[in-house]
């Protein structure tokens, strides 16, 4: 019976380590997707002269979850017409952000981006999109560095923590 408990402890802590490692990978992946989404949004606005609602709906169909939910929610709030683009963006961020692997730094960048949505002409909007992408690139660099530094360690730490707990209990 002790051995079954020991195996369960090791499995649980190993799973925790792999989950922490997965979050590091997901953050990098989602930052990359967010940058691509902003590039697509820039193209839709600048060259397609697409309204923000339609561009957001297209993006929601192209992205994977949970980022697709962000643009889908944003488009739905704009369609209702009860709030402006900034308010719709901020509410959408708050609804979806907890489902992402992204951190507070990225949230602040996206909130600042939302402050400019739909308020300026195409060229100024393009400049704000590019500025946001520069900030996200910096965050992506940090995320890649953290992933390379800590991903393997998280997995090992999960296994070793389980072994330590088992040894202490035996």
C-alpha cells in the first residue's frame, strides 16, 4: 500500500512540473500568435480598409484558443454597439486573459494598445500597432529566455520533489 501512495505522490509532483513547463512553452507560443494577430489586424486596417468588427471576426477564426476568444469577444461587444472600442477591448481582455499563459506585462501592453483602438486615422493606428508589436517582441524574447532556462528544470524539479517527499515519508 505504501508503494501505491509513493507512486501517486511521484506522479502528482511530476505532473505539476510538466504543467509548469507547459505554461512556459504556451506563453512563448501565445506571444508569437498575438504578434501575428496584430500584423494581420494592421494589414486588414491599412490595406483592406476593413472595419474593426469584421477584422476581429476574421482574426478569431484564424487564431487558436484562447486568443481567438479575445478577438471574438471584442467583435461581439462592438456589434452590440453599447460601448466604444477601448471599453470593448478592455472587457474582452479581462474575460479572456485568465485563460491564457500570458503575464501581467503583456496585459499592460495590450491595455495600452486598446486605448488607441479606433480613435485615430490609419497611419497613426498603424504606428500604434507597430509599437505594440515591438513591446510584444521584447516580452517574447524574455519568454524564450525563461523557457530555455527553466523548462527542463521544472520537469526535473517535479520528479525530484516527488522522490524527496516519498523518501521523507518512508
